[in-house]
C-alpha cells in the first residue's frame, strides 16, 4: 500500500508528467485539489477508474481543512493499494506536500513523491519571462504572498539582487509592494502578474512596482496568479508578439 504525492503541474494538461498520468490511471483513490485546474480535472475524470475525492483548496475557500485531508490520507492509505494525492504545481513548492509526508510517515504509511512542474517557473515562461537571465539579477527567490505570521525579512529581500517570484500574492499585493519599497526596492522595478498561467485564459498584466497594485485592481486581477518582480519582466515586451505558447494580449 502506497500513497503517491503527485504534482499535477501548472494547469496545461500537456505539462502533466508521464508518471503522474500513469498513476492517475492506476490509482484506487485520488484526492485532488482545486488548483489542479479544469483541464486536469477533466482528464482525471476521463482517464481514471479511481474513487475521486474533491478536497479543493483555494485561498479562503477550503472544502476540507488540512487536518481533514491528513485524516483521509491515513484512512485511504491503510485501506487501498494505490492512493494518489494530486496537487497543483509541485507538491513541495508551497503545496503542503512536506506536511503530508510527515503525517504519512508518523502513521507508518509508505509514500512516493512525484514532482510536478511548478507554476512559479512555468507561468512566467508561458508569458515569455525567463526567471533567470544573464543580463539581469543573478539570483532567484520564491516567496509566499500569504503568511500565517510575519516571518519574511523584507529589508533583506528588498536589498537582494534577485528576481522575486511570489505565489499566492494577489490579495496582499499592495501591502507586499509597499514593504519592498519601504525597505529600499526601486519603485520603478518592473512587475508582471500572470493570471491563470499556462491555461487558455492566461492573462499578463505588467507595470512598475509603485503602480502595480492599482493596475491589478483596475484590471480586476484574481487568483490564481504568479507575480514576478525584476528586470526579467522586460523580456515579455520584447518577445510577446512572437510568442506562440498562448495568445497573450
């Protein structure tokens, strides 16, 4: 009996790994998140013979609390041969995969990790934004836009020569931008928001750090979205007319 902690990727079903697809087809039970996206949900329903359990999690709208999901993992993990815990993006990039394997280990349940393509890299890529580029910042930092308690050192972040990629940051965009500028980040730093990245509804909003929250409010930006702060955002304007990943306004 094994529980597979599987990353579903950023939303485009063609970015699902072969191993993830095989396990979806072989699973007895699949517990899936809201953020796997509509394309992946439809694929799961079509390709799987498993018992499907919707434990959808989105900011402020949890069908199941994490503690309830943990209990289900233990219950199904002890009962069925193959249980798939299907999570958006990569399970270990702000996906609570680490918490879930701790629970499984403490309860004597074997598990396997199946990494997925994280939206932190894929969404900017589909927008024509390389998160690393030799002409720009030599470091890359992933941060969460929402914290249960304040732990980020904003002064250190603002002082780094690094591209910042923020996940789950739409609701706190204004506050986080203000913290960065307060601690010295250049207000003219380019910012991109990639909404619903890698899907047919992808939208890219750009602006300067000082104005991005106002632009996002005006454009009615909604989660899920990936925020990129740094000079690499300039590449988007250079290449967007030739980018064939998706039609981008």
